[in-house]
C-alpha cells in the first residue's frame, strides 16, 4: 500500500519512444544505474506522508501560541487573522520555491518540489482548522459541544468502555474505545473522557487533510490528488465528529483502487493479490469500526461496480484469481468488523432513526449544501435559496458541467466509474428512504447521503477536468505538430513541458489560496457564541463546564459553571413518531402531521422568553449605571 501514482511515467529525453520506453542502448554499470534516493517510489511516498502530517500537526501545535479571549468577538477576529498570518509565513516560501523551480529548475527537481509542496498544503488546510479549534477552546479542557448532543453521547459511550460494559448498541465502537483508552493514559484513568474527546477532536481534524491527500495519491498525481482532497476535507470536515467524514473521504479512493486491482487480476501474481486483498480488507474492516454509515450508502454502487470490474472475459484463470482476491478481502474485512456486524444484525431493527431537522423538511433533490439541526432562522421555505435556472445556482451548473466532462471523456478511468456507481446507488437509497419516511415514521439518516453524493459529484468534475487536460494536450500535439517531426522529439513539442509545469504551479497556488479562505470559513463557524441556533454554541458550551479542580474555565462567561458528568451510556426509549426538531409547537400539525408533545415550545413561549431575557439585560444595564464607580 505504499504505491503512489508516479509523477512521470516512463523515461524522458529524446531516446524515449512512443510507448514511453527508452530506446536500446548500452547497459549501464551498477554504479551509474543506481538511482538517487529522490527517485525511489517508497522513499518519496514516505516523504510525502511525513511532510504532510508534520505540517498539519506542527501548525496545530503552533496555534497554541495564539493568545486571545475566544469568547469576545474581537478576540475571535484577531485569532482568525493570526491563523492566516501563520499559514502565510509557512506557505508563501513554499509556493515561491514551487514557482521558482517551475520557471528555472530542472524537471526532475520541480516534480520533487511539487509533490512535497502539495503534501504540505494538504496538511496545512486542515491544520488551520484544527488550529482554529485550539483557539476557540483556549482556556477550557472540554470538547466542542461540551456534554450536550452527540459529544455527550460519545462521552457516555467512552465511560461505558472504561467500566468494561462493552459496545454501545450499533454505533461504531472504535472512536469511543479510543476515547476511553486516551482518557486512561492521559488523564490517569479518572474517567474524564470529555478531556480525551477534546484532544481527539483537534488531532483528527488536523490529520484529515493528509489522510485524504495520501488516499488519493494512490490513484492520482499530486496536483489532481490535492484538487480533490483539499476542497473535500475543508468542506465536509466537522470538527465535532472529524472521524466520521475522514472515513467517507478515504473510502472512495480505496474502493477505486481495490476495484482496479480486481480488474487486473489476470496480469497479477496470486501472491500480489493475496497481499493486497488482505491489506485492503483489514483497512476496510477498521474503517467500518471507525464509522460504518458510509458503507451503507456506498454499498449498492460498490456491488454493481464490482460486477462490472470482475474479469469475466479474461478467461478462467483470471476469474479464479479475481474470485480469490474478492474472497480474501471480504474475509479479512469481515473478521475485523465482526463485532459491529453482529450488533447490527442483532439490534438493527430495534434502532430506527426518527430525528428530523431542516434537511428533512427541505426539497430532497438538493444535494449541494448542508445545514445542521442548528439552522437559526432558516426554514424549509427559505432554504435552500433558489438559483437562477430552475432553482439551480451557477455553482451547481458548473459542477454538473464538470460531471458531464468526466462521464463523457473519462469513463475509462476506474475512479470515474467507481464514483458514478456510488453516486447512483446513494441517490437511489436516498429517495427510497425519503419516499418511505412518512409511512414508516423513520428517517434512517437519509439526509447524510447529501455528503457522499456531493463528494462523488466533485470527484467526477475534477476527473473531467483532468480528462480535458490530458486529451486536449494530446490533440493539440497531434494536430499542430510540424510535419515530419516525431512525437519523441522534445524540440518539436507544440506545448513546451516547461509551460505545463508553470501552469500547474500557478494552479497549486490557487488551491492554496482556496484552502486558507475555506479553512477560515470553517473555523469561524465554530467560534464561541451563546446563540443556541448557531454552531458557535458548541464551543461556548465547552467554556461553561467546570474544570477538574471545580473552577470555571479561564474565559468562562458564567460565574457558576456546570459540573462534569460521568454517566454511562444507556439506550434511550424508542418513540413511535418522528421528532421534528426546530419546529415550534404551533407548526407541528402542518409539518409533522400531529400535535406537538408538551415539552415542545410554542411561539408564545419563545416570545415570552425573549422578552424576559431582554428585560433582564435592561435591568442589568441600569444596575451597572447606578453602581458606584471605583
């Protein structure tokens, strides 16, 4: 699994033939035939991994020096600016080096620089987000979300692991188990699993970019891998649960790689297939334990793609090898994922998803945006905002145009077919569950297909651009090359290789600029805010829980903070209706088809609470004016 897509295929120079193999010549001696370390595939793969992870984790540690009050908005703005300053100090010299080698350096040296710079940028993209989380949580040991919502459930699950109570229902157990282990190692086994969640949220947010980039490097060259990995990581990453989207991002390129190896089974040795099948099976099983949801949405398309990639027409020998490869992969993945598979078979029917929020009430065909259950003033009448053409925005039309290029020009690419199959399967699954929602009174998490569908669309669009570049450059060379010149004659190239390198370097700079802007957007969403309808409430809650010594965090806006809870996980009662979150009691009949439960607030309750809060602020301001000045 150390194989990365090479930057240059074959050899270069005038001796290279049309097929990319060098012309016959004298056999070099062992001393001259020895390749420099910079051209060794595994060394370069390791170097990319090291510099990418170092950039992500190093930036995360550097951000601990940002000294601001994260509760105050001016402090938040200063923190955001400092994050960009750090990113510029690190990134600008690297981009300058990339541009310099593109214009002045030798081709081999430039390709080495480009690989390493792309790897560093992938690390910095999510390192900035992790650094923003560090700044938002400055002064508190608690995680985003505090002890509420999903973070609270994860904390309870980890507590159960600490008390040897085993798995928590059908939820993937790997991350809560890691929380328990880290709490025991780092916090002396006292059970502060919330502190462990704080650390792991930041760590896995940082490494999301390197993991995405390295996964795509198995199939693509560095620039194209960066062009998919960085937007996907920045757009989909949720620092509250960073582990879940990491699985989705790396699962698709690994699935494409697995399918490619199966299609080539007839040309590979049995030993190679056994090794790759076992390794990939172990990885698939581990990812399944890490977060299993994406397997449900990807499974229909993956099964169809496997049927088409299976070498039916290559003879009995190839079919046997492919069957062995398939069996070894499924067996090793099943062994690793067996605990969760057993729980899903045993308890799956007893755990329906009945939680509704804004994405459940909106048009189900909208898959180019996402809102959480804290959607503020948005309603299904105002979100999504209608675009210019049949409700579709300019971005949607451009993305779909890129998808058309991918399907039209790049269909021979294994990843194009994989992404298209997964997209079609997730699309059908989405509307199957949404179509049965009202009758079955179960949502079954179908809005989460939004992420994997959009991810597939982005993959197809980028691969469509790659197909245009590859085919377009080849067409120009064949059409405009002077007559009588051979394709191997570098002096007769219509598009000089140096121009291609310079253009690619410029585009890397653009991706870097997008990464910094997108990362800042992502971080800004999680800056502490007392508004319960914003994502900033997650960081705010972390500042209103007592520390281990019983005192409030350094920048807590409250004098009396909440106690640390140490509950074990227990399954909640199963209701027989969809809980319509974000809907006031007055609107439950028209939205949910039933009267609201008594604990749901009405508009009158909300207005009364708002008026009481306004009056309390007014009285506090008057009391402050009357208080004697020191």
